[in-house]
C-alpha cells in the first residue's frame, strides 16, 4: 500500500469530520472553500490508505455498557499473542502494548456485568503466560467519546461553528437508553463505517430507509450514539504516544481531570478507580515535546502528586479497528 502524505487541507478535512462525522461532504467542501470532488477524493484516499476512519459508537454510560481500563501483564514471548486475542473480542474497544512489551492496555465495553466478570475473573486469569491483571472502572470521562480532540487546530472558529450540529433542546437525558435489535444492527454497520448510507443501514436493520434515518437522528439527539474519527497519529506527524497514570488529591480530582481534558495533547482523559486515579492518553510530536508537556503542562496542574508515564510501543486495535503496519483495517492482520 502506497504511503499518503497529508497536507493542511487533509488536516482540515479530518478536523471537520471530528466536528460532525456524518456531515455531508458537499457541506464540508463549502466550509473549506474547495470543490466537492476535491473533498470526496481526499477522504476516499485517506480512508483507502487506512489512515482515517469515521466510526459510529454507542456512548457507554447512556446505553449501560460496563467500561473498564485493563492492565494485563504477560511473559515477553506471549504479549503480542494475548493482545491479538483480546483485540478479536467485540467487547474490547482498543488494545495497546507498553512497558517494554510486557504489558497490555485495553478498554472493555461489555454489554453485561456477567460478560465483564467472565473476562476478568475467568478467561484472563486462566490464560497461559498472563502474570497479572488489574481492572480500573471508568468513573468520569473528561475528553474522548463525544468530545472531539482539539490537537489538530486546523479549522478556525467560524469554520467549526458552521459544521457543528444544533444542540439538542432541553436538559440532557439522564436515564439509561436500551438499544433494540434494529439499533444494534445499525451500530454494527456504523462501527465499521460511520458514514454508511441509509440504504445499508436499512438493509442491516430490517427498517425502511426513512425509519433508519429517524432512528439514527433520535439516537444522536439522545446522546446514545456519537461519531468518532479514528486516525493513525504518525500519519499526522505525532511520533510519541503514551499513557499517563496520575495520582491526584481527592478534593482536586475533577479539577485535574478537567485540566488534562482541555489540553490539545490529550485525546482521552478519565477519572478511574485505583491508586492512580486519573488516566490520560497523550499524543505529542516527539519525545522532546512529550518531555515539555510533562514538565510544563502537567507540572502546572495543581493537585497532581505522582505521574507514571508508559510509552505506547504498538497499537493493535483502535476504536474497534485493527491496526496493521500502521494502517486501520477491518479484519485482524494475517499474522494473527
């Protein structure tokens, strides 16, 4: 597969999709000041190269998913095989290797408590060459999910405003939303391609096209579904990726989480259970930029008592997409 160099227009296109993953490409072209054909060609090129993918995902706290962040320690010769086995599970959202290749980080999104417990209490402990497992429940997310990543800084405020969907009327719903079989079938399609057309969604769900459109609009209005842009950071020049585990004073947990979530270097930040009670994924240009971020940005956040930095050695799965040779693919790599 040929290498694709991304320029400033590509970055604007990507950020536009981060604002609204299903924005019509003709509308995106209008906001960016280029032709429809240019935007269509650029998007198809990046998607075909496995550099960018729009995915539609259920919001865990709204639909009752049991979300946990796992640290799995393995013998060095077994880490990749265990990581790839975890990546094949549909209830695992992303999988990374860190800590010198002996530790796996992954995010579970189990539909039931039993499914989560079987993985944590039965399957992983009995897996050969696994030497330790720790599970950390996601208590509150401060960036990631429906909140887009601000790291690209490619669009101006007026362009962003022109692409944003109107805010839902009234207060946000707090009760859990139960997805039915038709909606689950639609999400199975959107999890592979968040820009799938309504004929495809209708065919998968057994609904009419107009009903599928209304269902998806309602799911978005209720905050049960959001659209994420998954990308390969190295394609945009971000060579240093790491997971930060921070220990914050309890009285400053919300303040620390909000501060990290506002940093453009952080695509994901959450308060979690455990001794290290804040977890953040950090993406920087290089290790020098990572050092600057730690000393100047994290160091300035009041209430942080301790920080553990775990460099990401390899991504195996990102937002449901498998990663092969730095590209997003639908199926597990052949080497798996």
